[in-house]
């Protein structure tokens, strides 16, 4: 990355930023109450006292859920609002879930990024944990080739966990412009080099910017391909919204 270097001056680490969550509590009460009532009515041979006991217990559980604070669900790869709403019995379905989380999801309810947190109500806590555990266990461990393709794909997986936007094509385009795919590339002539902080690595990041936007879980070596890509994308997200919006010196 040539230019004047001011784009690489660290600001704040957006990893510490918190997305604003808009939500409603107690959204999953309708189906449990209907289900319990139906079960009681169907058991006509059971003593009346048994039916009353089940109904009372259900009401107590419902009141507890209403009084409990809302919980959140962390979106994973493959999720949709419809699926999440169905899994957690959200009253009003995906539309209600979207309206409650519009500030987090954005203008397109069909696109939800892995890593964002949705407010869905107190009853969903156990279901959320169970579903996440199942998806995590079912996902095979990823292996990445030690080349540009593998570095980009590994970085994208790290970015997804931290809610950092960016696409394969956006990263690849900028890498080829900045370093031609050489992870050891260094700029020794521009203003940053003259100031003693040369641009390094696949996306030509100076050390202060790398440190400010370093993403936990990646190497502390600014030449490391995955760490370099991820930190650069983290910076680009903070300044431009996404590495996909970068088409020149940044």
C-alpha cells in the first residue's frame, strides 16, 4: 500500500465494539402454553387433579420465562432467521425476530452474518446452547493449504467468528494489488518507511496498525499471512465498512 500512511494510523480496536441489540423478552411463550393445554385435554381418562397440576406448572414456567431477562443467540454459518425463529418458538416468526433485531441484522433479513448476536427471549437459552453444541460437533475440523487460497479461507473463518465483514474476492483483489501474494513483501520507500514503520505482508500493514487491529487467536507476527489479512480486514471494516469497499491505497 503506497500513499501517505495516515490510513494505517491506529484508532480503536473494533473487536471491542459492541453491536447494538434491539429485542423483546418472553417471545417464546405461545407454543408451550398451547401444547400443555392440548395435552391436558387429550388425557380424558386422567383425574381432574392431574390436569390442574400440569396446567399450573406450565403457568409457573411461563411466568418465570416472562420475568427472566432476554437472552441472545449467536448466529453460526448456515443459520436463517426462519430457522432460528422456529427453533426458539418466537411469537410472530422470523418477521418479529427481524424487527426486534433490525439494528443488528441490517436492511436485508435474508443475509445474517455469522457471529452477530440476536435477542430472542429468555426461554431460548437452553435451546441456543444445545443447538450451538450440535452444530459445532457436526462441523469437521478445517484444514487449509499453505498458500494464498488457504490463508484467505482461514482468515475468513476467523473473521466470521469475530463478526468482521469481507469476502474472498475482496481480500484476493487487494492482496494482489498490495503484495502480489508475497507474505514477506515490505515497502522500503514510501512515507511510512521513511518514518521507520514500513508496510509489511500480504496487505501491507504497518506495525502500529497491526497491533491496534490484531485479532485474538491469530499470530502476533505481522508477516504471518492469516494474521496480516485478518488485521487488515479488521482495520478496513472500521474505516470503510469492509475490505470489499477498498479498491486502492487505504
